[in-house]
C-alpha cells in the first residue's frame, strides 16, 4: 500500500471542497479543540505542506529547511485556504518529481517521497477537519486514502476497527505512536 501524489491531490480537493463553502464565515473561531483559530490552522496546513516539499527539494539530513511560509495577515478565509491548497499542490508536484531513493530529514526518521506524501495527507486532513469542526462540520475524506496514509505513517499493527465516517485523532499523541527513528540513514518514514 503506497501513498502517492494523486492521494495528496485527492486530500487537498477534499479539504478545499469541505471548507470553501464556509469561507464567508468568521475564521477567528477556534479550530475544533485546538488553541489555534481556523485562520491560523489553515495557515499552518500551508506552511507544513510547503515545508515537506522543501525537504524533498533540498534533502537535508539533520534538520528542517530554515524557512517559514505564512499567509498575508489580511488574507481572507478564502485566501488563507488558497494558501493551504497551494502548499498541497506544490508538495504533490515534489512527490511526483522526486526519485524514490530520495531521503530527507523528519523528526521521526529519514523520509522518502511516499513518507512525505503520507505526512502531508495526514496534516491536511487532520487540521482541515479541525477547521470544519470549528463550524460544527466534518470533512468526508476518501477512506481508501485514509487507510493507506495511516498504514504508512503509523505502521504498527492494530486490531481491525469498523470504518468511521468521521476523522478522529489517535488516542495518544502521534509522536508516541511512531517507531523510534533508526540511527542510520534510514528510518520508519523510508522504505
């Protein structure tokens, strides 16, 4: 089971179609249970996805690329959503054009293009749903993509669960669920 650039495109389309109808509302409300408001959560999605794309472009081995992407502070909700979508489209392009052997730093281990695709899908869906929850809504993500993303970034075997119609957070923080990074040039995020 692999996670691809097409999956990123599918996830970004899901986030965009789920959130675009509510861009006429006040995005200063909290994003679900987060401390961030919806506007800053959308900005975080864009920054995170661009950061993953930068990792693939430069391939650092011991740190993130030293850059931060932000939306303009007077951006409307539709414009900050556009910023998040842009991050997703650029990440998808980098995943498509990166060779399979490429590895770059991630705190949980050196990641390959598929690893960054999975991380990007997870980030966009999780926080996109946080924004939706801020308005009493929920995204309807592509379940096949969700299964592959979870299998890729949380590879520990789990007991089968019935399919859910809503996105939910793991019961434990994600960093506790990921395997410990290997000290070598490969890790749990690379295959």
